């Protein structure tokens, strides 16, 4: 309360401050993510060439010249980590977008047209039974490895979760009287779906998308770490860690810094997701 | 009950058929000739032709799938392209480390997470609770390879308490096995612990606000009795469910953890097979992992009746 009265210079400021105070996780998560996105965007100005190597500077410890040390080719780990943020964020956002869009489409169809439902849900059950990382690896190794393929391969295992979510919302909503009223008054099916049903899926979808984004970033790093992900010449965090494996005992910083960045990124996204879930979906108790 | 189990078992059949179809189609839906994909980049036309005949890729596709499923039903997961050994034999050779790792991880995670969740719920909104919640948020974010390498660095390289990497089979003594599996199990257990602790806390909070808990307290039941006997048992269903959901995390984690700690288990088998493009192994393992997951989910559904007799099928 004391903190409140301090900030109560204007009513608006109070309300804004209050919102931040009640949703600290969204704010903290968003701030960290904003910072990471900025770093990724201005990478060319704050970091050197992530591929530029110098055989004379191999496996240097972290120092003023190389804040995160160098790897076995004498490449600056700091520059690679900064550029790696681009890959991770791109993967996270793309996967979240693709999985949500595809899942939304399939989920609405399943929820609304019961005939499609039976077949499609069996396929989704089957997809969900396969461990995501194996499914992704299998898809990637069959195609020529590229960032696009990695993104698609990580998106596919995420789709069934979105489908189930959207489908359950649609099933719940389509039994409600206002949908019945819309049908009775002759509203076109497409309008019912887009105007009356879709908006209900928005809140849970946003939350699901943040989790898909976090898990995609971890999966991409895991795949690259295994040597089955993003092509090795691209400096993604997983690739930097993967190359650092061999030299781990003498140069642990090659693994440590990208690993910590990865953890911070995922943490920030999850914090935001938790916060969004609490504000957007009041049915789930805050205490989760 | 029996009828329910039979019904559930039958329901797993379409799921497994979809998995088998998907795994089968993986090779055929990809652009290009599957035989050429398997034979590799620098294979001669004769090599490709050999692969094609060996895998039966020259037959009609529905016939291939039929043969594939019939073989699966007989427990034949195919034959490795490189070693020419049946995939089942390779799986048996590599099963022990993965099983030991998975079971120890489960044991570590459950024994740590449930007390954590119970205490956090009991002391809700105190410092203890915040620490537990903080850990569970962190546990989700820190990748298993980072935890793994940090543990190796501290406990194996700096302190020299435990071996750096590798796996000692049970035949060389249980103690050695446990020593070699401790760090991997802790690293892999992080996510799982976070997941279980979180759901335990949430489920316990729900139960602790019930009237019968107040009644139990009022009639003088001591706190441990209330927490464990009255509350935890009633909070068990969501906890058991999440342990089942987490199995996916566990399987994906096994693949990564075995690479970090150089454990020659099923995870390594999978990754090596993928890097060598030994598709029959990859296909066989995906089916195997999916089957394990489907079966565990079935067991979990059945276990509900044990924790909550009100649930009847």
C-alpha cells in the first residue's frame, strides 16, 4: 500500500504501476526478451564476424578482448553467441507462428466438423506418441539440412497440442446458446467460425504459443547439439555448444556462455507465458 | 475394470497404426528416391539398386507397408543397414544403460519433487514456497546439456567425486553403476523435478483448502498425518498424470543426456543411427519409444482407480 501511494501522482500512472506490480512476470519476461531481440538486431554493430577465425587466438580464456573466450578455431565466442540469438529467436517465433496457425486451422475444423474429427484426432494421437525430438530429427535427416527444414521439423510435433487445445475450446463454445442463435438466424458457417468461435480461442492460444516458442528454442539447441539440427556453419547456440563438447575439459566457456543465454531466453519466455496465462485465463488459479 | 482395460488396449491399436504408418511413410514421402537417400551421397547406381532390393523398395508401396506391419507384429523391427544385425538385437544390447538412467531419474525426480511440492503448498507464500517455485521455473529453462556439463565440471573435474563420463554396466557391480549414473540422473531429473514439484504444489493447495482437511486438523491429526495421509493421497491423480506426461520429456532427455555423458544407451544408438542414416534403426526406435509411451499412459490411467477409488471404469 505504501508503494502505491508513492506512485499515485496521477490516476493513470497508478493504474499502470498497479498492473506492473500485479504482473511482474510478464514485465520481467518482456524486458529480458526485448533486450535479447535488440541484441540480435544490432548484432553487426556490437559483435565481430561470428565466422571470422584466427588460428593464433585458439581456445583463449574469457578476457577483455574476448569477453566469452574463443573456440578451437580462434573464433570469438561472444560474437557467435550474439549472432546465435538471431537464430534462436527466429526459430522460436517461426515455430510458434507455424504451429499455432496450422493447429488453429485443423483444430477449428475438427471441433466444428465431427466427421473430420475422428480421423484427424487419431493422426494427432499418433503424432503425440512420438517423442518430439526424435520426430524432428527423423524429418531433418531425410531432407537437406537447412534452417527452414529445422523450423518445419520442430513445428510438426507442436501442432497436435495446439489442435487439442483449439478443438476443446470449439467443442465447448459451439454448444452455447449464442451459436445456436447464430445458426437459427441464418449466419453463414464461415462467419460463425471466424466471428463467433475463433475469438474464444485467442487467449489460450497466445499462452500456448509462448510455450511452443520456448520449447522450440530448446529443441533447436538440442538438435544442433546432437549434430542433427541447424547446419553446422550457422552459429546457433546449439551448434556453438556442440562444437565445444570436444574441448569441454580445457575450454568450458565455449559451452557455458551459449548455454546460459539459452537458459535466460527460455526463462524469459516462460515467465511471460506464465504471466499471460494468469491474466488471460482467470479460470486457472494464480497459484499454478 | 477388465472391460475398461481391454477397451483401452484396443484404443492403442489405431494410435500405433498411425505411428507405424508415419514412420513407414517418413522414408517414402521425402522428395527423391528413398534408396538413394539411404545409400548416401556418394553411392554408385549399383549400390542404390542393392539397397532398393534389400529393403524391398522395388515392391508396391501398400505391399511394403503390409510386410512392415506383419514384421512389427512378430517383434521384428527391421535390420540395420550398416551392421546387418536385427534392430531388436541392437536394442537389447543398448537397453540396460537407458533403462537404468530412466529409472534412476524417475526415482531421483519423484523423491525430490514430491516433498518439495508438499512443503511449498504447506508453507504457501513463504520464502520456502518462493524458492521451490523459483527452482521449478528455472528447471524448465535450463537445458539438460548445460546442467550436465556444469555437474561434470564441478563434481567430476574439480572435486573428482564422480566419474566424468561413461557407463559401468550392472554386471561390474551395482555401486559402480550408481556412481556412473548419478550425475546423468541429476541432470536429466531437473526438468522432471521442476514439473512434478510444480503440479504437486498446485494439487496440494487445492486439496488443502477442502473442508475435510479442516476437520482432520480440528480433530487433532498431526501436520505430517494431514499432509501425507489426508492431502497427498487425494492430490495424487494430477501428480501421477503429469509424471506420465513428463515421460516424453524423459525420452527426449535421455537422448541428449546420453550424448553429454557418453552413455552407450538407446539414445546414443538413435543419434548414431541418424548420423549414419541407418533408417531401419531410427524407424524401429521411434516405434519402440512410442509404444512405451502409449503403454505407460495406459498404466497411469489404470492407476487412477488405486489413488482415487471414486474413479470407476
